[in-house]
C-alpha cells in the first residue's frame, strides 16, 4: 500500500445493539495509532507502547447518507479484541487468508459482554461476514466441438 493513500470515509459508529455496516474493501487495511477518546491526541498503554488499531477503508456501504455530499464511504477502526476476532473468524470461514480489495465485509454489534468488568461501559460483542472479491479468472464455457466429416474412401 502506498504511504500516500488516505482513508477519507467517516468513521463507523456502533451506537446501539444491532448496528451493522456492510461495504467493499476500498484499499488494504493498515495500522494506525489510536487516539484518546474525544481528542486527536495519540493514545498509549501504561507501559508507554502506542495503542494501535487496524483501519479498514470501505466503499459502497449500506450506511445512511448524512447529506448530499456524503458518498457513503466509511472507515472501520478496529481496535477491540472482540471485533478483531469476529473479522478473523469471518475471513477463516470464507476460506481466505486475509481481506482483499474488492471483498465485502459486514460487521454487526450483537450485544454486550455480560462478564464485562465495567458495567457502565461494557465490552461490545461483534459478528462479521466476509466474501472475497470475484477473481475474474472464470473461463468462458468452451464451444462445442464441430463434428468432423468422416474421411472420404479412396
């Protein structure tokens, strides 16, 4: 992926149980440092390591358009372990090694973890589905062979 590629879609928000996003992978996912909630300040773990997230640019999504300038492109920020596991399971179920540009990804917020350590802000649970892109390598059906004339007797 080019270092000049950018993700321009609005961020996907899973505000309520049942929220779902479906879209085509617009470019290969990449890692980016997460920011502190409500700011643009980079976030770090207590040991000083940067908190990283996977950024998945999506196009042709099912997201409702917010205004006339909204093209529907969205960016899925994957920072939770639960979402990563759901997407990995979907990739595996599709028989793929990873997502590919043009593949279709669906992620749905299915509920809250009942064993969450913070009931005021419980861990979200997700399910995902992935379909690889069509390869375009399908061969056209072979034309039936024309019957050959029997050799003329000599």
